[in-house]
């Protein structure tokens, strides 16, 4: 069973992983941290290197012990900026899309969400949840799975890339590392 938004909020800053099969295969990590009316969302993309036989060096099992970005580095997964000059022992690369949402901007987020096919539903629910609602056994946050959140965050970055979200954005958005996925239209430098 996939983690839910509730699980992510109960374990602030801890990465939870999922994989989408394709060519190339990407692994996705999401961490949420809700503090003092601010929700920090890390969407981490991991691209594996291959061994001499064409097998992936980064597998879902590799990532099971990676709860933070520092754990990725210790495992040999390095920031994508270093792709061309990867140190010995590198098994993959990562980049991060960091989004920071504030409760003070909730009305603007909700308006943007309505205009853009509800691409922020999970984020808005997480941002507006009280600590009691997060801890509740039957919390409504259980309705939003890791993959629901992943779809929304991926859609969000696609909309930013295509220029569909007007500036200024009602939240902060930063790319850390060279984008490994998407970013065909917007200039990545504008979001560093």
C-alpha cells in the first residue's frame, strides 16, 4: 500500500519512494514538512546509472534506506549538476523540485487550483489541516495517496514549464540540480 499524505505529514522531512517504469526508469521521493503555517514539499527525481550488463544500479531496494537527501549522497546518488563529472562510485543522479506553500496564501492557492484543474488539491488539504486532523485515526488526509500527490506535483511543474501558471506564483518554487525530467520550455535558471 502506498504512503498517504497523512503518513508524509506524520514523518516530517522523511522521503517516501515510488517508481514509474519506463525508459529510462525514474524513482520519485516525496517529503512533506508542515511547520508554523508553512508546507515545504520536496519532490526528488532519481535517475539510475547502468552496470556493464545494462542493469539498473539504483533499485527500489536501494532507496529503502534513503530517508533524506544526505542518505542519497552516502549511497552514491549525486546531485544532477555533477552528471558530467560524477565521482567514482556514482550509481545515479538526483534533482529536487522544492515548493514552499504558506497558509497566508491559501486563498490565492485555492483560486489557482480552481483555474488549473485542481493540480494542488493534496497540497491545499495538507496545508489547511490542523495538527489534530493530521493525527486523527480516520483523517481525511488518508484519501490522498503518495501517487495522487506525485501526479499533482508533476502536473504542477509541467504547468510551470509551459508557462500556464502566471507569475508571481502563489508559492515559492525552486529547482535544485539540473532537471532530470521535463523542463523543455521554461528556463531552469529562472527557478534556481
